[in-house]
């Protein structure tokens, strides 16, 4: 699996974009125009923070996630944030195993809350408040998540990987509209998204949102530097690659339009 996933992250980009950046730039401008129109039409309708979860639900693939229950920390919702911190620790040589890395991250939460650190998050406070059994459950989920990601890649083959950097794009036309591009690992050539749940038809639109956010965040006068988006299901090992074709940006803009047409997202995923 490490060979296959690493190959998807480092392979040369396919399609016309590297040879014809004008097509990518035109697609970005078209997406910007679509989103500007949406922002104007939705003015006064309340804040919209569109994520891959919202795209999945709008396309009818939300499953049990379509409920309106507010977000709450649990071993399952905390595993990504803790697991990413663990992988960053491993990549930096600060720890040697996922178990050690997760344990160190939990200890940081305890220490920060105890000392009254100003940078403590809701997750840190929640972790520090757990009894022993709860902490064990949280640690087990995070260790499993971190181990899968850590063992899935040949990290030495990646060029300056960034772990756990979700990116947001805020609409210049409305302070109420923002899009999130979630990715677990980013390199110059590719962004890796760890997927969960069943394999679904909406996954290309979910991954396209990552590409759209990156395109929109680029400076208008900068040369486009599109990248591949790689989706990976740890449970099955299945991989989906989305090459940076201009049609990807159109797909994402259409998906955002569908989300906004259906009303406000059901919830904001915190991690």
C-alpha cells in the first residue's frame, strides 16, 4: 500500500494543465464568477461554511451524517486532530512510534490546561476532563488513525510534506461565505485526503472542493500551480486520483451551488 499511495502522490501530473495553464486560469475565473453570483443572491441568508461533508450530504451520500445534531467531541471526532499531531511529531523526529506520539499529544493537553495556557483549544479541554477509561478510548482511536497514515506513505519520497493543513477560502463578495479544503498531507504535486465511510459517487465532487479552494486562494497575478488531489480509504486501501483538469473546478463550483441551494449546512465539522 505504501508504494501505491506514494506513487499517486509523486507521479507527474497528467492532463493539459501543466502545458496550458490558461485553461486552468479561465476555469478559476469562471468558478469565481459563479461563487460571486451565489454570494450576492444569498446575501442576508446567514453564514455558509461549505465543507466536503456538506457536498457529500447535498449529493445524497451523507448516510447517517445527515442529522442535525450539533458537533460534539468523541473518540471518533477527536482521532483526526490527535492523529495528525502525532504524525507531525513522528515526521519531525520528536517521537518514534504512533503510540508514543499520541501519548505525548495528550500529555500536552493536560499540561496546557493545568497551566492555563492561552492557546488551549476545546479539544484540549475536553481531553483533559476525561476519566481514565475515556482517555484510553480516545488514545486507541487516535493511535489507530495515526498508524494507518504513518505506514501508508514512504515519507522519504515526498518533497517537504505538510501534515494536517486545512485551507479556507473566504469570499471577497460576502463575509458570510467560505469554503474549506480539507487535506491530511500536502506536497507541491498532490494533496492527500483520508476518506471514511463507503465508496460513493460524490467523492469526485468532494475532492474537487479541495482543488477549488487551492485555486481560489492563489493570487490573481500568480502563475497557477495546480496539484492532484488523492483520496484514500484506509479501511479498503482504495485510491481515487483527481487530476487538475479545468473541469474539476467547474465540478466543485456546481457542487457548492447545490449545497447553497439546499439551505445552510447541517453543521460545521470542527476537525
